[in-house]
C-alpha cells in the first residue's frame, strides 16, 4: 500500500467505525438524555485522543498555529458538535437504519461544498456516484 492509496483504507475504517457509532449510540442512549450521551461520548473521545497524541509523540505547541488554523479548527469543532447533538437526538427518537442514511446525505453536501469553497472538480463518474447517493437517501426517506 502506497501512501497515496492509504486514504482509502482510512476512509473505509472511518465508515466501519461510523456504522458502529450508530448502533452503539442507539443502544447507549436508552433511558438517558441524548445531549448528556453526546457529552459523555465527547469526553471519552477527548481522553482517548489525548492519550493517542501524547503517547505517539505527535504533540506540538498549539499556540504556534496560525489564526486561520485556529479559526477553521474551531469552526470544524463547532460543526462536529452540532452534528453530534442533532445525530444523537435523531437516534433517540428514530430508527438507526433510517437516521444513518439521512446523515450520510453529508456525502452529497461535502461534494457540493468542496466545489464551491475548495475549488475541487469531481469527474462525471464521481458526480454520478454522488447523485446515486442522493437518490438512495431520497428512496430511504420516502414513506411506505
């Protein structure tokens, strides 16, 4: 596996763990407030990542980062937090098999935002796949 190919494996494992997240969260939020569950999950993530960064020797002085880096990491953190709160509330009241696919509409939005803000240009083949994902989400949301 070359370094340029490693993105695929990391993305694949991200999908596997995201799927586990939905199932574990749906079971874990039974009987407790979804916002409290999100807080508990976030604290666990903080501890695990702090240990990982520290033990792997990846810690550097965050005060040396540029203002732009801080701004966009802060915005990313706020967006992640908002996403998690919404996701856990949706899981609390809905079925995981219905909530997760709608959450994956983010795939379509990432493509649109990447074009608009990052100047990326997906190929016709890639747009076809993106539209298929959007179609799949639409099919899953239609009432039976």
